[in-house]
């Protein structure tokens, strides 16, 4: 037990002070976005929209994420990560507070779009700042620490948000979301040195490569988009599968989903540190992670044994722990070729697009063809993603 705890503690050693502060800021920011998990409920219960209307509103949500991420990358390259993070936290805080006062389908569509646009400008800027504040040998673990902060924030936020809604209603929730952005902003301005970020996150002025002309990066983008479509089913179609096919209660589903967060919290950082010491290829590790995510759906087709749900959850959890940190590190390393903000924005956009197409297409497949057909399609998408990553690996060996 002491060996395990020592491994866990030692995996955090060597990270810079700024990376730790950036993770705290990210934790406050993500825990504060309490309204997002309850947005569909708010729109149906408080605003009385139909499910069809909510579907379009959630498309505005995803589109705002794509545009905001892209814009954040562009602005980061032009003005620096620090200024973009400040602008994002300030404007998203104001938008969260304003959202509760907007009524009507089109105005709410526009406001939801603005909320996500301003909020997701933060992501590429944060990744560029993270790269600036990290030593080369610590970049992957720095990304993993940020992921832990995001996962912890998304775990704590909905729990607190549900309690607030139950006791005091939605109005207070919007105010708390906005205020949390302002708190994260105040902390960022106090503890992070913009001059240090300005110096370190500048790429070589002679490196003018654009991600839009980087063929290898587009292969990587396509692989991550497919992986995102596969992985994100965990938060939409999979819980309904647990309920409708295996007849699990909300408590049982919550415990099974909670296992994902617990395993990530305990094992991800030591696992990443282990792979770093082995100096494994990032592309090979991504391939292994995508294979595990595909297997998590394949096992659901092979048997109706209830215990397979735990095995499937472990497969997708380990796959997530391997794929996300090393794909993020790959994008960071590739961004050295040119414009960092745009590279990191495109990486994030892959998952924003996956949000737009993944959830809806998953539900449509299940509605038309059933769960087994949908799971087989996801396995097929995983295979295509693996083929793309193998192609990427060959291009890397050729120096492309």
C-alpha cells in the first residue's frame, strides 16, 4: 500500500509552481460550470422547450464550442495566452449570469452559442500557457494534472449544482457559475506571471508552419475526431444502455460511472509517469488507448453477463487514461513547428466537433438499428482511427 501511495505522490514531483496554479484555476473554472450538465433539464423544465428544440439548442452549444476554440487559438498566437485566458474568464462569467435573463428560442440559441464561444476560448490558451510553464520532460504529466483538475471539477460541480437546484432553483446556479469565473480570473491575475508566459510560449520566429498545411496533423485530427465520437458515447448513449438493457438503477449507474473518475484520479498520473520512463512512442500509446476504447464496446456485444459492464468500463477508462494525455502531448510537440495556439485549438476542435456529431448520431443509430448495431459501428470507427494512427506513425518515421 505504501509503495502505491509513494508512486502516486512521486508522480506529481517536479511540476512547476505555475502548472499547479494553472490546475487550480482550471479546477475552479470547471467546477463552476455547474449549469452545463443541467442545461437540457433547464431548457425543458424551466423554459418548456420540446426535445426537438433542445436538440437544436445543444447544436448551438457545440457550434459555440468549435468557434470559441478556433478563435481562442487565433487570438493566442496574436496576443498571447495570458490575455486570452483573462478575456475568456471575464466574458464567460458575464454570459453565464446573463443567460438566465434571456427568453425565447432564437435569443437563447444565440446566448448559449456565446456562452460556449467565450468559455472555450480558454482551452487553447490554457494549453499554450501550460506548455510555456512546463519543462520538456514534464509536459505530458502537466497535461495529466490539468486533466485531473478538469475531472475533479466535473465531478464536484454537478453534485453541488444538483443540490443548489433542489434547494434554491436555477437562478442562483447561473450567478454562482458567473462568480466562479471571476474568482478564477482574480486568481490567474494574482499568481501567474504574464511576462514569463510571454517569453516561454513564443515559438521560433522562423517556424511559420500552419496546422492547416500540416498533412500529418490532419491525419491526427481525423483520428482524434473518430476517437472522440467513440469515447463520448460514455456520457450519452451508454448510461441509457445501462438503464434500458441491463435495468440498472440511477444509483448503480452513478457508481459505475463514478468508478471511471476514481480510477483516473488514482492511476492516471502514475501510469503516465511509467510510460514516460519507458520512452514509448506517443503514436503507439495512442493506438493502444484507442484499441482499448473500441474493446469496451465489443465486449458489450459478446455477452449479456452483467459483470461485463465493469470490464467494459475498465477498458474505456484505461484507454482514456492513455489516449488523452499522449495525444495532447503529441499536439503540443507538433505545435513547435509553427503557430502554437492554432495547433492546440485544432486539437480541441476535434473533440468539439465530436460533441456535435457523436451524441446525436449515436442516438439515431440506436433508435434505428438497436444497441448492438451501434456498438459494432463504434468498434469499426475505432479500427479506422487505429489505421489512421498507424499511417501517422509511418509518416513520423519518414520525418513528415
